[in-house]
C-alpha cells in the first residue's frame, strides 16, 4: 500500500452509463478522481444517497481514479458521492446527481431495458 499522504482529495465523481442511460437492476462503474492514492484499501468509499455502496473501490495508479460497481435499485434522481479519508481522519467528498430512467435486466455483457 502507499505511504500516508495528508491532503488527499476527491476531485470529481462520475458514473459510466450505457447508451440507454442508467437503469435500475443493471451494474455500472462509478469513478472517483483522486489527487493522491488512497493510503489504505477502503479509504475511498461510495454512497448512493445516504447508503454506502458495498465493497472496496479499486485504485488505478495509471489515471488517478478509484472505481467501484453500483447497481441502482430504484428509478429516479439519486446522488452518488465519493468520500476519501486521509490518515488524520479528514474527509473530502464530491457528488454527482444522476437520473435512473427505467428498469433493466443485467445480461452479463450489458443491460436490456425492461420498463
């Protein structure tokens, strides 16, 4: 793991939506841009509104991002937030407002809209 670095900061967050937009029931990649590598696994966490998205994010040193997988459970507007904690307990966060436009079925290689 990387040595602790003070001043770690989330600088952006995005969700990689498919051509049909975001659909409840299908998995999507959430991306947090970070200014420094997380000091330990779990130092970057993701939330859908008030609920934490399960699992640890994966750090990608080549582009300074942390990614996780999120499966929306409901249709409508939602806030996706990325939070990075540094070793001193200081948090930075960014969020994006997304719209889940319908329901879908995850086919393993994609998503099919069902409603």
